């Protein structure tokens, strides 16, 4: 375990202990109210739809590239007798 993780956990524990149970309950209520907000819910729905669409597009692109197979080994416009730099010589 990294030292920074342990230090962060210790600092969080100390600050949480100082804040007390009342502050903890206040933070939990605020988080629940925020999570239950219609604005947050609708935004989450929109974001999820966008992520699903991007995932679908990425899957299609990868699938098409895999099924297309290797293209001609020579780049477009290159000649078979061209050297490694594309020059004949």
C-alpha cells in the first residue's frame, strides 16, 4: 500500500472525527438530495445515452477494421520498386 494512500486515509479519518456525527449526517442528506434531484437524474440519463452511443460506434469501427483484413502491403501511390524512403534509386 502506498504511503500517500495511508496518509490520505488518516487525514480523512481525523477530519471526519472532528466534524462529528452531525456533520456526517448533514453531508449524507445533502448527497442524497443531490442524487435524487431531477436535474441530476436527467443529466445522468443523457450522459448514459451518449456513452452507450459512443461505445456502439467504437465497437462498429473496431469490428469493421478487424473484418476488413489487411490491405495491400504497398501504400497508395507507392511503387513496388521504390526504396525505403519512397524514392527509386
